C-alpha cells in the first residue's frame, strides 16, 4: 500500500507541475499571455488527477491479483523466489509468464524507486486541454512587427535610410573625395579647392562645422581619401605623383617617393612619375595600399618602406601597348587587384603575380571613356563598374566574358563618380551628373539581380559624385558638385553618426576678451561727478579702442618713419649711444691735472668721500704753484722741464 500511495503522490505531483507550467505559459515565454479563468482550470485539473489516480489504482489491484494466483504453481515448478514485499512491481522476473515484456531480465529486482521512474517515463501525461492559441503569438503589436520584418525582407527599399538628412558645407567647389572610418566616428572630405576637412560626429553640434581644414598636397586637386582598416591613418591621393598618408588629425605620416621620369621602363623606377588617379587600402593588411597613375602603372606600397614601391602591375592594350589605368581596387579578400583603363578594358591580377592578368575584358566599356569606379560585392562574386560611357555594369567573377546586367543613360561627367553595394548586398547605388540649370542630381538604387531601378533620391541641383553606404552606421554619405556633403539617415534604422550631432544645440559665440570698465550708478551725485550712461557694450568697446591708454597703443617713433616705436629710435643701440655721449661731447679733458684741480676748492669746502677719512693721518696738501713759462725756461734746464 505504501508503494501504491507513493506512486499516486508522484502522479499527482507530476500532473500538478505540468498543469502549472501550462497555466504559466512557459512554452511561449517572452510573449504576452492571455488571461485565463484559473479557478476553472484548477478544478478541471483536480478532477482529472482524481480520475487518473483511480485508474492507476485499479490497474495495480488487477496485476497484484493475477500475480497471487500464478505464484504458487510458478514457485513449485521453478523454485524461484517469491515477490513478497514488492506489490504492484512491474519488473519482470526470470521465467515470469505474467510479464508482458518479451526480453527477460537477469539478476536481482530493481528497487522500487527506479521502478517508479520507469513507470513515469512509460506513461503518457494526461492533463487538461490547452487553451486555444496557446504557445502562439497572439499580441497584435508583435504580429505587426513580424509583418513589417517580413515586408522589409521582401522589399529592400524599406531598408534605405533616407527619412532624414544633414548637409555639411565643404566649400563652393566640387567634393571629389569622401571617406569614413570603420567605426563611423569621423568623416573626411576633399575637393577641387585643394582642401581636406575632417568632421567628428561626436564632437560637432548642430552648426555642423569641421574641426580641421588643411591642404596636404598644396595646389593639387584631391582625388581619393580613404581610412585604413584600423581607422588610424588616411590615404590621400591627389593630382600629384606622390600619395600621402595622414594620421587621424591630418598630420603627415608618410609620403611616397617620386620616380625618375626619364627612365622608359616604369618597372625600374621607385615610384610614380605622373599624376595619380586613384588609391585604396588593402582590406586585410593594414600597412599596404595600391595606387594607379597616368604613367601606365598600378603600384602597391608598404607603409614601412616609403622609399620604393612593393610591386608594379603594367596594364596593356590588345596591341601590347601601354594604357593608362583610371581606377583601381582590391577584392574583398585582398587576393585580387582590379584596374579599369582608358581603352575600356578591365584587367584583374593576382596580388602575388604581377606579369599576366588573371581576368581581363577588353571591351568592358567604350574605348576612350574614363571608367570612374570599380566595386566588389560583399560576397566577392560580383564586380560593378561605373563607366564614363554613362553606363553601370555588373560582372560575374566566375564568368568574366559578358556582363550580368547593364543600365545605360546615367550621365557621368567626373572621373571619380562612385558606385557601391548596400550592406545586405541586394542593392547597387550610384550617382548621376547634371549640367547646371538642367535639373537635380540623383542617387539611384538598382536591384542587384534584376537591375530594375527601385528607388531614387534627388540630392541637389548639381552632380552627385561620391556615394558611400556605411554598413555599421547604416547611413549614406554623398558628395556633390556644388561643394556639399550630405548624410542620409533614419532615426531608428541608423546608428550613431549623424544622430549624435543633430541633437546638440549650437554653441554660443565667445564674448570679446576686452574688459570694459564697470559702470557705477550714482543717482545722487552732482552732475559734474556723474558718469554718462552706457548705451551699449559695442559702443563702449569702440570708444575704448580709440583711447590710446585703454587700448595700449604702442608709442610712436621720436622722429622719422622708424619701426618699433621708441625702442628703435636714435640712441637705442650701443653705437648710437657712444656717438651721442662720448664722440659728440665737447668738453676738453686734454689736461687731466687741470680737470682734477677744477674740483679742488669744492672738495676742500665740502669734503664727502676721501678727505674725511684722512683728516687725522694725512698732512696738508701742498700744490706747486704754477709759474710762467718764461721763468721755467730760465731757471731749470731743458731735461728737467715738465711736459704739460
């Protein structure tokens, strides 16, 4: 009986635990559960548990009766031990004909606890029916969010972050270079005005001012700017033959060497000898970058060795002649280097093999047109090219002979017009050029598979040149032909970036450092002592500026147009002092004796320095009386005469 009661208690506890779990809604954790009538559920659970325990008790009684009837004959024939003390045990004994199991167990019987566990595992749990819709999402808001997610998966246009925008004013000339560091904290812009400006999203306020402006390449137009994979340096490619590497604050770290322009074989020179066209960093090796130039070469560089290039790639035309590369790019894995040339070809080399091309297409674009951009997709299987023939094409790297898709009629007036893939690799983005007064430049979005134009953004009344879609920020940066750099973002789908600076208020302008005199109000003072009332601070500053004392006006020269005020006038230098005080002194000190005796009478009457100290020890001074020159000549010989 104790064993039966124990099994009944286990069954009731198991049933109660299952019912409580069903009521608490553990299977649908995280979703808002419906409200149930708990009293009705508990009552139903209690009735079901009672019925179930009765059935279990009846089954155990039947099994015990069958075992007691078969036990004497079985014990007499086989001599097996009786199962005394194990009522209702379901474990089959050897030679037990009443057991339903086909497999015989050899050895002593299992304890009652293990046998109870076996029963629990074999028996199916019976409980109250679950409420309709249990374990399924039933919140309307959750269903709407799921529907929205499904719609975004089906329609990639909804992922474009273009609901908000900010405008950064670079200059009045074309923004020809654009770069964003991997973390998305800083933006760098360069243009035809030779200037490079650095923008810090976290440090800017709503006034949107750059924190640094510089001209790293003197009077050369900036053609390409890109942060390295670590974001600590910037590659600056301008119209000169030497690329430069700047740090995050704009200071020069490295400058590539210039080659010898009188050497015919460009592989024998240490660097480029003509104007650069483009340059990018290696996606995996942080010290390596590649540049292409009008000297007909594509060169790779190492930051640790600025005195010579690393490798040289020489693109050739179909006739084997030299051809100028207009743009170059690394593949996503960094193993390939692709370059587009002026003859309309696209040539791709293995990074370690610089002699023969691995892929090439001689008729990718119209010969004579400058292909402005090459871009690899994130999966590395597709290459997009933005041609100077007003087209954009995609190429499969596994079959490079024919383009996958072509879109034409896209005006391109600039040799650095961009094209890029969206972060989800489903869209292809590019900009269009526009003549002045003929409309607005647009940013176009194409489906990568079908190449249908899905969306467009009218940016401004000028050409759209540079475009960059940052995967971490989910923001789109655009450079235009009228000197603007626009940032498109979404308040929910985008992260940081432009969202950090638009919420900050503009800083107040700093007050003038000039300290004005405090105005003391004396209402009962006499009119002659009363100060005039100040009307405004600006007027008071103007008055103080005219006052030479308050404005600390420097003293003018004593005479002549001299420089430096009184410091540099006559007598200020040593030579002028000697001339003024010694050379031009008219006093005649040719006879030193007479000069001393000139002060004898005054010294005798008013002794101050020497005479008082020797009054008691020194005799009276006796000076020789001066005689006429004639008497001296007569009385004294010539050799005794004193020379005066």
